[in-house]
C-alpha cells in the first residue's frame, strides 16, 4: 500500500521519458545521444531568474535582444546586462512573436492586434487591428514609404500592411489554414507560411495576395519555418513528429529534401538557419539548422546529412519546467534562445565552429536575462 502524503508534502517529480525509434525508412535521419546532454557533459552556464519568454528576436542595435512575454515587450542590452526599453501598455493578451525592423519593434498578440513600438518612444506608436482571432506571426521588410508588414492569424488569414499609412492593403483566406509562422523571402514580394493544415505555402503580394506554390502535405503540423539566405530552401519544425523534429524543403523541386530526426519523441517549437558566418570556415563547411523543443533541448543539424551534430539543454531548467520557446541569430553568428522558465540564453559557441563534427565542439549557453 502506498504511503499517504500530507497536504504540505508533494510527491517527487518524475523525469520525462524518452521513446526510442527505429531508423528504418528511405528518408535520412540523424542520430543524437541524449544521454551525453543529460549527464552534464554539455551543461551550460547561467542563473535561473524565472523569466518567462514567449518569443524573442535579435535587436537591430548591436548586442541587444527583444523579448515578448505575457503583455510586455522588452529590449535588453546583453553586454551591459540591463533593460534599455520596456513597453507594457499596448497589449491585453500574451505576445506570440516580436520582430525588430527599421528602428521599430512589431509585436503580434493573442488579443488579435499588432502593436508598433518606436525605439525613441515610451508608448505604443500604432495598433493594427483586423484579425478576428489571435495573431500568430508577423514579419517586416523594406524601409520608409516602401515598408511592408505581413501577418498571419488563427482566423485562417494572411494580411499585408502598409507600414507608413498603417493600413491593411491585402487580405487572403484559406480554409483550415491556421497560421503558425510566416516570413518574407528576402528581396522579393513573396512570403513563406506554415500552419496547422500541414501544407507549407508560398504567397505573392503582386496582383493581390495569392498562393503561388504549395508543397506536398506533411504528416505533422508545422510550428515554425525559416528561409535560407538564397531563398531556395525552407526549414520547418513540427509538432507530434513521431521522431522527426523538422524538415528541409527544396523550393525548386517542390519537395521535402530531408528530415531531421533522432531517438526522442517531442514537439519542436522553433527552428532557424544559422548565418553562414557560423559554419563557412569549418573544414567541411555545410549549412546548419538549429531547433528548439519542448523537451528543453537545442539541437544543431547538418543540412546535407540530416545528422544531429550536438544538443544542449539549459541547466537551470528542471524536466517539465517548460519548453524552448524561440531562437534567433545575429548576422555575426550569435544565437539567442528564449525559454519558458529560464529567461534569455545566448549561445556563444555557434560563432566559433571549427570542426563541427568533432566531439570537442560545445554549444556554450550563458544566461543573460
């Protein structure tokens, strides 16, 4: 018979289990040894301050990161270890994504609105409304009179906004297209978008906002996406992935070129292509992808072989404390990581890749906010 516990006593927490999957199948999967990361060999540095970060992005100013929480948007100076700006009076719901562009910050919220924050002002500069359900994602490109903002929502719509006039210029709806993430394709009028309908799409705002390319329907919901610098490849992260944590898509061939997988089953919340400066000087230089998951691990992937090169877990997080929520990289190769329970972490190791296939390579995490 089990022992009765008093009201003040709590049963011990059980560690999260890991399911091992077979490696059969025609699509390449990488391997990762999760035990190496859990036994302290890759334990990162830092202090747990209990900060909840729903989303983040690298700031335009050097050594700054912008984070979004329940209702506040914060600009933080990483080197000085202090807040340089905090806005908390614009949203009435939690913030789903932030993006810094052209001396401003744009935030998407569950309150169905997008707020525009100027770095030289202490209050919300503009509030863009029109979505009928929570706004999942925003992105911005251009400057001045040509600046354009795109947004996606759980109301199945994608919108394009003229930033200067603060008006919506295009709206398009696709049934069951609950948007999870979208991004402008650099230097084009096209937008890459993923959602809960499991179909990756490319939109074009010329002659109205319309879908110009749809990839084959995937087996899992896409939680996030990123576009390569040349615009030819898209990486997606997945929910309910059955061992696959993400996929690489070839725009020119309109197919899935590679899947990233390992011996754990978890949901992957974020993904990004690392800037070329982080890998171009390695002896066998190949593009790299980074993912963050709800098992609290950040993983680094080779885009050619699909192998997991390394994995790291913030040491301040207990299993079950919360997921990795977001990742973003600076042009110099530094990577910022947002966590649900340990604030913002910075990955300095990505800037110093030498032999990324060697076991001596470390993803060195340091708590900054």
